[in-house]
């Protein structure tokens, strides 16, 4: 969703590959790349923390 929110112009590419398959299950690997605004280097370590947004302003137009 962020790739769509933060890429006003440019491209969004979704790569899907089959990592593992057996009779009962398949494991897929999804990778998304985009030309959006990106995340500042000093904020990237917080990317997978719960409930963290890089821009914490209440007036953010992105919701």
C-alpha cells in the first residue's frame, strides 16, 4: 500500500517467485520496488517496529 501511496510518478514493480512447493503447501516470495519518496536512512531500522510511521505529523495527507 505504501508503494502506491508514495509513488506519484514513476513505477511500482511486484516480483513474485516460488520458493518452495510440496504436495500440501507452496511458499511464495514477494518483492516490491518503487520510485517513490523512500524512507530516510535514519528511520529504516524502525521499519518493522509495531505502529511506527516515518512522518508522525497529524496533518499528513497520507492517513
